[in-house]
C-alpha cells in the first residue's frame, strides 16, 4: 500500500522508532528494499533523487514502485529526495509521489522559508506530505574548526520558526552527518545535544540524512576485488541508535546499498570471469541490498511496524 511519509513518520514518532528511507535507481533496488521490508513486516520509504528520475525516467520509477506496492502488504511511501527543481517537484506532487522533500538548505533562511512554504501550498491539497531541510550537511573537508562545524548545524530557534512559518510535515536537520562514503576524518562525532535541543522546540518528526554506516567488511571486500575505497568511513550504529532514541523518525540510507551492490557484483565477476549473464551478477548485488536493508530495519526498530 502506498501511503505518505507523514503517516509513517507520525507512527514512528509515537512508537519511538525510525522508518528507513532507502534510495532507488532501478528495478533491483526496488525489489530488494521491498522484499526486505515484507520479510520483516516493516514500513519503508522509497526515496528518489532528481538524479534517479533522470537516470531511470519518471514513469519507470513510478511504475516500479506502484507494482511493488500492489504486490506487497507492507506500507510503502514514494518520496522525492532533495527536490530542488520546482518543475520536478510539481510533477511528483501531481503524478504519483506520496511525499516530496524541498531542499532549500543552501538558500538564505528567508528564501528557504518562502520556497518551502510554496511547496507545502502545492502539496497539501493533493494529500502529499512535505519534508524541509535546515542546516548544512557539510562534507568532510569542511570540518576544519569547531566554530565552522557549529555554523553548519541546525539552529534550534530557527528550526522552530521554520516549521511554524512553512507548515512542513517533517524537518531534516544537520548535526554532523554528510552524504557519501567519506564522512569523518578523525572520530565520528554527531551533535547529539543539539539534536535534543531541536527536538525540544520542534513538534514535527525529524529526519537524519547522510546516515550510512559504511560497513568496513564491505569496504575491505571491495578493495580486495579491485575497488578503491580508501579511508571510507560512516556513522557508527551506536550513533544511529542514540539519534533514534532521542527522536529521529526517518533515517536516509543510500551509500551503504551502493557499496554492497557494487562489492557483490565485483566479487561475482571476479570469481566467475566466464559469466556474462547480467541476471547472475545483478542478482548477487540485489541479494546484498536485501541484507543491508534488513540490517537497517533492525537498527531503526521498525520491524513489525508495517500496519
Ligand atoms: O542524498 C543523495 C542521495 O544519496 C542520492 O544521490 O543525487 O546521486 O542520486 P544522487
Ligand atoms: P548516505 O550517503 O549516508 O547514504 O545518505 C543518503 C541520504 O541522505 C539520501 O538523502
Ligand atoms: Zn540526503
């Protein structure tokens, strides 16, 4: 069944767990994520970036998710991840997505409010929920000083004002994570006190982007089979557990699935050089994603919360 992020996240907030938002680009990812969800009776959010829409084509992505939703008993949401282009956002609202993110996080505060509010006004009459973002998910190179780090984190008072003035259903916050496979130079450090402060001032459910753990076994395996993933580092599981305990209701994962998919395809091709049937190596990649998603569902506590 396709439902909104709001429905899934409000239930998560009440239940003290988080729902995983897993990025999709093709059939294998959709099948793997929804199979894992069905196996563990967990709701999941299928997240689609503008880049994924460009790669797969809008109607292909919507059809894949619609087919999965007809086929599965668990609640699924089809969500636009990091929407920035108003035309794409409008298309998603009108043509089958149940949730959109408007990412105005690189705009000045007032402009972020204005564009986010505009999206809420477009989405609400259609029953589509909206995620906004405030604060910057800095890359590892940006983490040079404490004051610079603090400036990138979400400000709790601004977060309260942002939510009130925009009417968003959920808010993505910046507390030290970043996208991709190279998140920390030294120790992994998340601003948990900042998160608690924000939660104290904001009513809507909060979202953690850039939450991949970067499984070191996968990194090692990938490097053994020809990858170059030197010093790849992610968010430790304990930090995710702590963030969910403090009130994060949606956790975004892309990198961990990308790495697993690639590593297992590499392994299969290396071990069976005679093989040229794509179903064989893509199948191995797909199985690896199932395992990643099941692991995350357990970590986020959403197992058994599908209905
Ligand atoms: O946060 C971004 C997601 O990992 C999607 O990345 O824009 O390369 O599709 P992408
Ligand atoms: P990762 O790169 O840590 O998987 O983050 C994904 C994300 O935030 C998608 O919006
Ligand atoms: Zn993100």
